[in-house]
């Protein structure tokens, strides 16, 4: 069995797939790749099933050594990729030889990059998903010295070309269950103002800086999803992400589309968000 060993785990690297779709009723977050389009593209470039687990790297990539030949794909945020002494740029597909060292640099235009291996890594699944989530698994993130096994291969299984994703553009959303409780002026502010991504962001939620003044009362604890936009009593907008809780008591004013949730995940601190109702 071949091994991919972590020499440097980067800033915050985890194993992710498409998430836990059937455990929310038990209070277990969805989890999964923050940018599921990019994760799916990494698998697609290698002919893997879309739900195959990948490595998700945050802001700064990992350094890995492969014990046997294979193919890997790297997608998502653009970064420099070093294969031993050779240098290229993601997104890319690389043929790996025995002993190759892959070093992925700092992300240049997004927050998350994804690395898939041909045939997939052999990783443990819990509640029908390999996605890491703190408190649910023994491991919350990938550490130096960790390793992942895979089946070696010299056969290229797909001939697709890597496509650079565009993270710019408006964020499309549906009206949330409490959107109608906002005044017309508040609704207009929500849809006409640009909001700035604050430094308070992680896999659970992104907070926006500008306030929306309102007098809405808290709601009974109700279901929320990745992409739910909550409005706090102080007027802060909180956009729930992949590791968000399953219920909440803040008014749900918007619900992002799947495509926009992927796009938002790659927006950097200090960039703006413009909501569009669909």
C-alpha cells in the first residue's frame, strides 16, 4: 500500500468530502468541503467519484511526500505548486513518481485549495462521511507526520483540463423564512448595500462588518443550513458555512444558493459581498 506522508501540514488542512447529508436530525453539522465545486473538480480531473475524500488546505498549502506513483489534482484557490525542483501553478494535474515531494504555496486569490489522488485516499468514514469535524472524530485537522494510504497507479484515468474558477460576482440568495418581517427599507439595504467580510470567519460562519438596524425579535430555535444568513440583535449578518450548527434562534433573512456558497467560501477578508435575490 502506497503512502502520502505530511511533511508540513500548512495552516489548517483537513480531510473533506461532500459532507454528512443524513445526520442533521441528530444535531451533527453538515461539514464537507467549503468550496464543493472545486473539490468536485479535483476528483473529476482524475476520474474519481465526486464524493471521494480530498485534502482541503486553508490559506497555505501542505508539503507531502508520495511513496509510489500516482496522479494528483490540485484545484481551488490559485497557488504555486512545487514538484521537487519543478514549479507550476494550480489548478493542475501532476504525474507523481516514487519519492516525489509536493509543496503547495500560499493561496493567492482565495481561501481554500483541494488535493485529490487517483482512486482516492483510504480514510475512515464516520456517519457516512470522511469529513473532519472537531469533537466528532479523534482528529480535527491534519498534522505533521500524518499519512494517508492510496493505491499506486501509472495509468491516467481522465483527460479533462483543469479550469480556473472565478470567485468574483454577486452572491445569489433566496428570501429566508423571516425576510418578510423586515421593512421595505431594511430589505432594500440588504440588497443594495455592499457588505464587507470581517476577520471573524471560519468553517462555521462568516461575519459581515456593516450593520442592518432592525427591531426583530428572536425566533424559536429553528432549522438552519450552510448558506443561511442570520441577522443578530445587534444588526450583524452571519452567513453559516459548512460546519455550522443545525438550529439557531436568529432571524433567517436569506438562504444562499449552492453555487454562491461555494463562491463565498473563497472570498478573502476585506472583500465585499453583494446579495441578489433569485
